[in-house]
């Protein structure tokens, strides 16, 4: 089978969206599928260096340029323009080697659907997210970004009334939703046949050989918070909650996105400088995994998230999860693998998170080990190899339907 994979974000040895694009490409190619990846020209040098060091006859790349410097790569407008110019490059590639199918995997945004259906071949869109919106009651944690978040919410809720989006989705052969919120939105946009499939995976080499073993009831709970420090990730809310925890704890923050002085002040003004560690720099893939292994539980506080690759990464090494009962975290984390805090008011959520940490601290070794086992067992069902196998089955189904 010859597949055109649309991956705006795609980079070797990366996490988040670039890692998703790369893993889709590599694992489909490993199954013997001929994969041509359509991606940004900005990543060409790094990708080609990797290809020279790791030749793979099933993997090729087509690079798309956006002929303007007005919009920074990675921004919404740059992505929207990239989608337009990608069609021309895709048509040229399709003339050279006829593709059986096109599959768009990154960005996972329902707001800007792929236009590759214009090639006239079966097209898979997703798993796609973006249908989730931040709870209105929690917008105070967005600070100066509150207005922008409110505009995004209005735009998202208006999508079912957009004739262009309804038309574009109707042109897709298959649409996959990464969470329940997005699935319901896509149904409201006229695609009742949308399928639910999480958008993240882990490599077999990322999984630990066994779950985490809590051998002693240690007095200090070692928490880890992972992600870019963006308003929607709600790090200040996490710190507010930890200030109320009764048991001893420490927190490691893994991620950047704000000026160092801002983050240090955020920690200091809550009186937590002696318990919170932040490296102040972006860590490598290997460093992040090592950090998970040194901790007891992942604290995940995002107020708007498609699914959160951190959740799966943490569960892959057997970490239990304390999270909000919201969006992708609500769908992805098994009930036995963590503690989910209902999202109501800011005061109640902060108290709920603090109580969840205290509850975890009070658990027996056996209870913590059972939670770790549930996390690890779920992660083993969510490998990139299994994602690629399911995709190949879907491809065969769609191509056969077209013949």
C-alpha cells in the first residue's frame, strides 16, 4: 500500500505533536507500508540527517513551504496556509507515484481540516481534537489570555454552523476523534460515523519492563508536572492546590514557556520555593523519561487538552495520575489508574486537587501498586505499533470500499 501521510509537525527524537507525526511515519513504514510524509520545510535538514543515518526504503518525504514570513511556523495562520500549499505539493507527488490513500495526523485540529480530499483518493482525517473548550468557571486562571480563550470557545461552538467545515468533513472518507468532546462536535457537524481513537501512543522501548513498585510508605510524595507552561495548563492552580496539602510533598516542574523570573515568582509568592524544583530549560526526551522514573505520581492540571501525551508517558512507566476529570484526561486515564477531580469552581477544584494528593499519600503500598499496575497495563495497549496496526486495517477497509 502507498500512503500519503500529512504531518505538519514531524521531527525525529521529539515529543508532543512533532513526535506524533514522526511516530506515525516510522511505525507505518515498519509495517511495510510505503509512506510519503508531507511536512514543513523548516524541519528538512534534521529529517534528512536522520534519514542518512537510518535509511528506510519505505519512507520518503515531501516538504511544503509557506511563501511568507508574516506568520511564525507553528502558529495557527502558518498552519492554515500550509494546508493550502500542501495540496499543490501533494498533487505533484501523486502524479509521480499514485497514492492509495491520504491520512492527516498533525496538527490534530478540528478547526483547520486537511484539504487532501481534493486529490480524489480515500482520505482519513485524524485522530483529531480541538473540540474541547475550557470551563467558563475556570477562566480566571488564564490571566491576560482570558479574552483569547473566550474567543476560541466561541469559534469552536460555532463550527457546526460553518458550511465550509461541514462540507470539508463530508469529503473525508473517515474521520477519527481523539476525545469525546471532539466526537460530539463532529457529530454536530454532520459526521455521525465518526470513530473514537486516542491520538497519542508510546514506543515499546518507552515502556518499563514492569509497573512501579512502591515498596515503602515513604513520608514524602514526589509529584511531577510536565508540559509547556501555558495559561491553559494551569500551573498556578496546581501550586495553589499544593499549598493546601497536609502531607509532605515535593514537586518537579518539567517544561518551559514562561520567563524564568515569572515562574520563580509564581512559586515564591506561594511560599513553595523549598519544595518545588524547576530546571528552567527544556529537557530532552531521555531526560523527561528519567524524571518520570524518579517520581511517584503525575499531577496533570490542564484546563483544555485534546488528550495529553504526558498522561500516556507517565502511565507507560507505571505512574499513577492525579488529574482533572476533564476532556482527554477524563477519557484516557482508567478509573483504577488515578484520581480524577471534578471541575466546578476554582476554590473547589483547588481543594479537590489538594485532597487528591493527601488521599494518594494516605494509600497503602498495595493500593499504590494496584494503581501503578492499572496505569502500566493501559499504556501497553496504547503503543505506536498497535496504532499503526489499526491504521493499516482501516486503510485496507477504505481502499477496498473504493474499488
